[in-house]
C-alpha cells in the first residue's frame, strides 16, 4: 500500500471559551485542498477536534472515493494537539467533548489512519498554514460578533 492522503489540522480560539476557527489542508492527488470554518462560542480543544471531524467528513463525502477505495489508502493526520494524538494513539481517557469523540470514532472506524503529532509554530509548512487558517477564521468570527 503506497497510496497516501496527508491531512493537516488545527483549531484556534480567541478566549477559552470564545470565538473559534478550524482549518485543514488535505494533500491529495498533487493538490492542496484548504477548508476552514468557525464557531461563535467554543473552546480550543473543540476546534482542534472539529478540524479532524471535518477532514474525515471530507474523505467520506467529497473525496469521490468509494469506501472500498478509501480502504486502500494510508491516511496520515497531522495535529499539533498532543492531547488528541495521544488519546487516539495511546487510548488516553476521554473526559470531555464526548459528542465530538463519538463523531471522530464514527468517521475513523474502518480507515487506516496514522495520527502524527507535529510541533506547533515551528518549521512545518503545512502546520503553519492550517494554524493561519484557523486563527483567521477565529478573528473573522470575533469581528462578526462585534
């Protein structure tokens, strides 16, 4: 199996709780697919998790790959959230945001996913790009609320 889809995710929140944003970049078929969104009142952890959910939703609904085709891909999801990566890789106890954990579990159930931690605000080009997407969405949401 050498088919890979790489996905970078990040969330941002101005205040905790406060206006938030999330961003993802999907590297697929030589393209950079950028998707982002925002919420009025949220937390940073919820935005980090929402980014993962939206990335997985894209795979299921917008990638134009059937379930069988998706099974032939290794999905590499990069996040700067140590909490998320350790929970998904090492089975850390889930204490909050159980609604979002349920969504993540539903979407990842039969996919071959490698969860990879990447240092925030460092040298990783795509991590810095998703950080900017998420932060800009949070800023725009804050403007809309003003």
